[in-house]
C-alpha cells in the first residue's frame, strides 16, 4: 500500500502547536532539575522516576518522527528505543526534547502522509489500525499530558512547586480561560 502525501492542513498546524507547547513546558522543567531529583525512585518497587516518565514521552515522539523520517506507513510505539541515558541525565533529555520540537516544527511546512497505519500488539498477533498524522499528533499530546500529570505528582513529593497549568491538557486550559472570562463580567457587576 502506497501512502499519498499532501500539504499539511490547518488542523495539523494546530496539533503541532499543541505538541510544541506541551513539550516546551516539559523541557522547561527538565532543564532545571538536578540529576538526583530527576532519578529519584518512587513507588513500592522504585519503578517510577521523573526521568523514566520523561524518557517514555520522548520514546513515543521518536517512534512517530523516526517512522515519518523513514517514510514508513507503519507507526509502532512498542518498538521504542528506551534509551536509559534519557532517564538518567536531565540535560541530555532537555536537549533531546528541543530536537523533537524542531522536528515537529518542520511537520507544519513540508508534505505529510495522508494515511498511516498503527501497529498494535494483541497477545500473539499484531493488529494494523488505520490512522493519520493528525490522529497520532492528538494522541501524543494526550499521552504526554497524562505522563506530565504523573511527573507533577512525583515532583510535588520531591518538594518541587510547579505551575498550576503543568500537566493539564490544552483543552482543559482553554476551558479554564473561557470559564474565567465568563466569571469576570459577573464579578464586575456584583462589585
């Protein structure tokens, strides 16, 4: 099956922008973390750390972007790099995030595939699910925000204070802004 390519849609540009905002927020946190805080183990079995969640987010972006760079029609998030250096060294992770941001930015200007296939493992078979670049960009925003919410909880346990907006989905932030704007005229009338 040969995929067609086309100019990115306005929706693609908006989805790229959401991902860029999400990654910039994550990179901003990672860039100021000490290696000890970044690697600190949490949980009963010590399986969680800020670094492991950051690396996991990076792996998913790399899986999509590397597939697109290869011209692959199949995107497979199970075939991740799992580079342990990215979960041990915050500066290396911050640099990698900046590189992902640059690669994402180029998606808004070049041609992009009209159709993608997502490989999904299910027991002893692999499903091939129809997808698109826009669907995968929407997934990556939600997936990243989910892990950033966990990162925020872990960071609070380390005594770090993060902005209220950290790890909050852009749609929720837009909802908060609308609700705040609707409340402002009411509060002025009651004053």
